């Protein structure tokens, strides 16, 4: 099935030679097929003769052999496996080539320049040329947006905030105390720049908020996922380096800094003042305590609990986190132990089972 | 205490025979008590003579014996334990019966048909009969809602979206690229249909977004919790089967599919392309990596880390996840080990304690 | 660097004797330095001669020796370590003193009294003196707010809700079925009072929602973090005691109750009907199952999975949670085991590695 035209406008059909050029194939590599017309991209197992599919490895080789796709983007080593009538488009990086071909058929929509009559834009706010401001959006005093900014319905940009060119600030996102580069995206409901969790107990047993006086600085091409949160610095700034991407529901504490190109998957939490180098990858639901240094290109596993520094290039996982090989060895030990009947004594295990119930957290009860 | 009338309008008082009928008791089972009037439902330990309480098992038997409730819904085996003057309403499923009785006293409010003057509704959007659109709601071009839809304040329904009858889209929820069945609920701040976390590195060390060209399909009676996120498919669709319920802050990646009646508790994360069968239960904070198959009626424990397929009907827990009995045995081993003084050598344990600090992640500091 | 004036208006400069008084130093302790003028607060390593810095322990002693700060708030024991020309401001609680000094330079902005013309305020809603209602805010019928309330852009306060004096309800927050004390803060996108996850299966394999008839009660000085969720009670109330603070993305199930001054760090989840005493601390990403009793001053570690009651004053961590010392011993055992080559047999470990891949959950793929 191709993209639903209710949601994704298309520019097709396109000639295969134009598609191949977008995919990065050398000119003239298609011979007679260059003039064939294609209507859209589609998944390998659903694509028809007028659609382009892709695969990136041997895992889907069986699906390739049975595919009805008219052409397939794939690694050169698999080019010989395309079925009769299907054109192979061999490239070194199928994902990258496919992304470019998909964008040929479905370019990101340009903003529809103009300010919706219901939007609330401060008189001294500056909007770059070609910007679109949606219904009920709020842009505060002195805010500055670059060219072709898209500000979705109900988005709130606080006083003094700066966004560069081609910002995409989706519905219900908010940004305060924020200075951002070019091509920055805040997805739906993202929260940027709010007060961090900084307070201190008083002798009377109350808590006093410590004024949070910093900012959030976002490098070029940073993306913040839906309902993710980035607190502003307490003193000094919270900084996300160029190209860093946060998935949905990530939590970034005050004064965290990241280098270039970090990838932080959904539901990760990073506590205050932790510093990431460049190209750090953190898989889903991992948590990092505060004041750590995570070296460049370190990779942190899903659900890891990181409580100490990680050297550059190291892979860690587990909670508490340890090098991946060690964690696998420890996990294997526990798995074997668990599978061995009577290892901990049946009576004891029974007690625990009763206490815990399999699995914990049964929903649906309200008493 | 009964429900606060500022928040929950009531229809009472009702006669006990009507209440018993709602609870599913056979007609005529009440004898003389049928004419007694009851004003509301209430918790067992707070209910008075004009209120209906319930209990579902022996756990609250002591509270039953001391209850002042005028009538109690309970399992038949406990009917003899009601105190003097309290009417027993014995049913096989007390929760279900109580839900129906509570709904008799407090039916879900019907939408107040009409469009708030501040709402922004596209001229070609279609709203079913009896629909209510709240202040500052936004309904995009070509969107179609069925009869009796409720669209709360600030909710955003994107262009082309479809919702069936009796949709409830609460305040601040957003839906784009979404086609939904009947009786679907999006709770406050739920995010449906935004771009998934799909991108690919370029040779220059940047990331290129892969156009996300799919949709979100929601079956009848699906519910999405507050601030939960459901990304649309990359190619093809993200699908939640009929009756599936997501609790608050759940994260569903692109191209995830679920069968019928799955129950997914708060803060669970499911990575892209994982497939759930029917009636899968996932307890709070569990995480599933991508491209897995989880069989029907499998149950996944709280905080489990699932990295491989789960057969139908299997219960797993732990991180990495293993069968529940094995996980309990492994946990018991660790608990016994931990409780044994000197097991790992006091010096070593001391080092670790110093390194980590009990407990990690102390809040409230801002330096 | 001092605070960015685009975002944080300042009241400085101030005389050092006034600053010292705010910090709690006894009058006259400064001698000749009292008349020196200071412009702002700043981090220790960035502060200049006209700025006030602070440190709270020996960890930053090297930074203190090289600091250019004009004055430093610090523990008395470190007062002798300030460099030449820097004034030591010795206090017992540097954090607390710094919070007060920072608030002298940057007091929390008072509401700008008035209702924005785009706000939707019910005719019978009551707003206290000096309240500010921002653009597109919605205040429902019969809602009551105390003096000096701040209601940010797009905030939604449902019918009948009550907030005391000095409420701060930030952009995109929502509250329904909620009764709150004085000085309560809802941060951006916080969700309070929505329906909890309460339903029951029907014989036909569907789920029936159990009417959620309770409220949320918030004590004085409660704070709810950005995108955090607090469900209302099913029957009876969900209650957060005075001074309790929730960080971002915390999830509180129906009928949870906390005592005074609990501190709940980001991404924690607490299931229904669990009860916390006073001053309980829960570190990030921990999860608690339902119906537990957590004693006063208990501390729960990051990512802990708590499935049974915790006595007052006890520190627990791990998943399943156990006393911190035991958990450290168990973790150390696993770490040593993992680091020992061949512990689980190389072949087996290899299998597991292949199955899992280091680290799990690689992002960026869309097939």
C-alpha cells in the first residue's frame, strides 16, 4: 500500500532515472528502464509494479524473492536476487537512498506563509520570511524566528526565545528561555526551558525553590520528541549539540550538555549536569544519574542504570551498568540459575512468588 | 464519602431493586428491601446506610464486618458476612456489577451538542450529530467525526483524520494521520500520529529523517492515556486493535501492531515494528525492543526488558526478561546473596557503596 | 556568565551587606566589604569580581582556588580557602543561602494582573485579586482561584476546581476534579485529575470503564512537574501532601496518597492505592506496584522496582527492591561475575550476545 493521500501528498509519478539519481546511482546505470514511471514508495511485501521498495540486508531476502515491486533499492550484494521484471537499484546505503527517494515522492511540506487570525503574536516578535503560525499559537514579546518557520496550533514560544531558519514547532509544544539554531524541530507536546527540579530544604521542613536562571541552547538540527522535556539550566545552560535527537518522552535535567549527533531513545532520563560527548547513543528507558561524563561514541543499552562515568567508545548495559560483555555474562548466569529447578530452594521461591504475583502490577482494579 | 457533586453529577437516589437489576441480580431476589432508596456508591470503609459499596475478595473481609454501608456488592461466598441491616448483593463479578451500578448513579456525561465560538473548525470538516467541540479546539480540513463526539478544550484533530461515533478527545490531545473506530478515547495530552524516530546517518555525520508516510489505525474502543504517545507508521501503519487500552505516558513506536484487548500499563515503551497478539498484558515501565512477536495472552511483568519473542500465554519478567518462575528464582538467589554478610567481600562492597551512594539520584541539588 | 536578561530580569546591583543579610550572615560580619556592589549570581567557575558564587562541599575546592568571583557562599570550614580579593560568606547551609541570594537578584515575577482578551473564563468563575490569566486559557464554571494566581497560556482549569493563593499553572497544564491549597505549581503540560486506568473485563471479552468518581487533593506548596500525570481517585481521592514535589513525567495512579514533603524524581511511576508517609524520597525511574505502604523518610533508589511495603526510614533499591546494602552486595557479585572470563561458558555467552546485540534497541531503522 502506498501512502494515504489524505495525509501524505505525493509528487509522483516520477521516471525511474530521476528516482535512481535521487538514490545516488551513477547516471546511465539503468539502460532501458530509465523511462518507466513509478507512483510511490511502499513496503517490500506490499509494493506493486509501479512502486519502489527497499531492503537493507539479508533478513528480508525471502520477501524480496516474492515481491511484486517494480524496483527495489538494496545492497549491491543482493542485486542478483530480485525477481523477474523488478529493477535492482544497488546502493551502498539503502536506508539513506530510500530516505532520499521517499522525500522525492513526499517532500516535507513547506510552511503556508501567514499568521492564522486566531494566533497571538507579540507586536515586537520577529518572524522570518515565509513563516507559518497556526491557530491559537502564542509568540511572546521579543521572540525571533528565522525564515520558513512553522509554528503549529497551540504552540507557545516564550518571550525572548530565538529559533533559526526552518524551525518546526509542532502542535502543543512549548519553549521558554530557549535559544535554538537552524532546522530545529520540537514535536507535539515537547517541553523546553521550564524550571528544573532544583530546591533545597529549609530548617522548618519545607522546600525552597532555587531560582533557575539559565537557558536551553539547541544546536542546528536538534529534534525533541513528543512530550519530551528539557529543563533549562539552574545557573548556566542546558545544551544539546548539533544534530542531537531525542525521542518521545525523554527527560533532560538542568545543565545537562551533549555533544554533536547524540541519539537518545524514548523514555530515557538524564539527571542534572551530566555531560555527553559526541555521537553518544542511549537506548530506550535507560537512566543516568547526575554529574557524569559519558565519552564520545559510548553506547548505553536499553534500561541501563548508569551511575558512573563511561569512557569514550564503551558499550555498557545493565542496572547498575557495566560493560556489555560483562552484563551479558551476568545475565546468562542468572538465566541459567533461574532455569535450574530448586536452585534457591522450592519453599523460598514459593514464598517470593506469593509475595510478588506473576506479573506484578496487574491493572484494572480500582479499590 | 460519596462523589463530590462539584465534579460528578449524580442521578440518585435509586430504588434498590433498580440497582440490583443494574448489578445483574435476578429479578425478585431482594424481597422487602427492593424499595429502599440509595443515594450513591462509596468505598466500603466510608459508605453509610444510603450508599452502595463493594468488595471483590476476602482481603477486605474485616472492613465488611464493620461497614455501615446499606448494601454491598460481593461474591456469593461472602454474602453471609454482611453485618446486620446491610443488604448483600451477591454476584459472580463484583467489579463488573459495581461498574454498572456506579454508572447508573453517574453515567458518563453526554456531549453538550454545539461548537464553542472560539473553536477553529475547517469548513469542510464533518461533525456527527450531537457532537461537542470545546474552546480553542482545532479540527482540520476534511476531518470526519461520528455522532456524539466530544472534542475537549485545545484538542487538535489534524486534516483528514477520521473518528467514529462517541469519540472522546480530551483537552490538549492531538491526533494527526489517524483513522479511528467507534468509542475511541484520547485522554489529556495524548499524542497520536506524530512522526516516528526514523532517520539515517549521512556520510557527513548528520542525520536525515526518513519520511514517515504511514498512519495510526485505532480499533473500536481503544483508549490512549494522558500524555501517552503513538507514532504513525514509517511505511504502512501503526495499529492498535479493538479494545486495547494504553495507560498514561506509554510510548508506542512506529509500525507497532496490537491485537484485540491488549492492556498496557503506565510508562511502558514498545519499540518499532513489534507485534502483539490478542489480550497481551504489559505491566508498568516494561520495555520491548523492536521487531518482536509477543503471543496472545502473554503477560509481561513490571519493568521487564523484553528482547526476544514471547510465546502465546507465557508470563515473563526481569531485565532481560525470562519466564516468571525463573525470574523469581534468580531474584530470590540475589536477595539471599545480598542479605548474606560478607558475600562479596566487605572491602569490595564498601567501594561500590561509596561509588554509588544510597540511593542514587538524590534530587534537589543544582550545581 | 550571569543570567540572560532576555529571560531573567534582575534587580541588581546590590550591596554586599544586603546580600549577606539575605544569605543569613549575622549583621556586621563583613567589615569594610559591606559597601561593595554586586551585579548577579554566577557559577563558581564563571563568576567575575562583581558576581556571587557558591559551593557546598570539598568537591569543587580546586575551582574555588581559581575562581574570579567577588564573593562566595560556602561552608565555614572552607572559608579560609577563598583566593585573594574574594569575600567568603560562610553559612551552615550554602544551598539555602544561595537560593535566597539568587531570589534577591531574581525574585519570582509577580503575576501581571488581568485577563488576556483571548482567554475563556466562565462567568461564575472566581479569580482572586492580582491574578493573571494568559492567552487562550480556559477556566471552567464555578472554578475558584485565590489571590495572585498565574494561569499561563492554554492552561485548562476544569469546572469546580479550587486553587488557593499564589497558584502557578503553567502553559498547557490541565486540572480537572482538583482541589488545591496555596502556592501550588503545575508545570508545563502537567495533567491533574483525569480518569484513572480503571476498568473490568466483560464476559464478551471487552472492557468496561469503572466510573472514576474521586478527586485530586493537593496540599499547600505541592509542585507537579512538566508532563507529569496525577489521576483522580476511583472512589475517594488521590492526595499529595503539603510540600510534595513531583519532577517531570512522573505518573501517579488513582487513590495514591502521600504525606508531607515527599520528593519524587523524574519518570517515577506509582500504581494505584499505594500510600507514602512523610518525606519519602523516590529517585528517578523507580516503579511502585499498587496497594503498598511506604514508611516515612524511606528512600527508594533510581530504577528500583518496589513490590512490597517499605518500613519507615529504610533505604531500598534494585528490581525487585531490597535494602540498599543488600542490593549493593548483589550488584557487586554480578559485576565480579561478569568481569570473570568464561564464568558462564564462552559458547553460551556468545549465543546470548548474538541474540541480544550490544546495546539493545538501536534506533534509526524504520523497516
